[in-house]
C-alpha cells in the first residue's frame, strides 16, 4: 500500500513531503522526528534483546566455497562433496560451542548439486539429514533453495536448457519434503 502511494506520487510528480504530511515527516520537525525515531528504535532493540532466546539464528549456506567440494564436483566424487559439507557443519557446530549461541537454521541457494560431468549428484537435504542423525542436540533446520537458472548469466545457454535445470532443482525438493497427511 505504501509502495503504491510512493509510486503514484512519483509518477504524478507531486512532492511526497508537503505541508499536509504527518508531523513526523515534515522538515520543520526534523529534530523532533529524529528523537521519535530513536526512541522507537530503542524500544525495538530492547524488545529484541529481552526475547533473544526466541530468535532464530541461521546462515545462508553454499558449499561451493570449499576447495574440497569444488574438487568433488570436478572429479565426479559425491563422497568428497558430501564430506566437505559435513566438515563445514562440524566447524559450525564447534563455532557455536565456542561462541555460546546456537545456530539452528541453514538456508541454501540450491537443493541439488551436480558434478561437472553429471556423474555425481548430491541433494543437500539428504546430507543435512545424515549429519543431524549423528549430531543430536545440534540438529539444523533446512530452508531449501531452488535456483532459477537464466540464459547468458548462468552456464545454461538456452531458455529451454535453463528451464530444465530449474525443473531439476524443483524435482529435487519433492523427495526432500515429507508428505503431509
């Protein structure tokens, strides 16, 4: 609604801030507005601090940063790809223990990773599930990503090929998500 209001005013050439704008936004009340905003932000930060135990801590995760994972992709070695993910998760667990807070969620950009020659495929949900089994008390909740491939930006060269690659990501999510009754 606010976005529509701003867009309509931008298109019509009208000023967004006028003498009829609420006091919080008028230039003449800048100092007062700043104090109100600071007070509101302080209350927000305080309320977050009071409820920190209820916050979800997570990270965006992509295993391609790992040289071992890249080597697994290049040599069609699914075990090396998976072991590099396990190593990352072990490091994350150790960091949690040292830092004194717990990371409970991972978000990925891809669901399925393929080796260069498509001889090895790894579904990250399976890897996280297996890691969770041997790390009770440190289980991670996974938010699976489905990447939408684009021609001339990604390695796929045609729209059709990119759609196939995107569909394979979607298909990889289906077995990873448990059926609901």
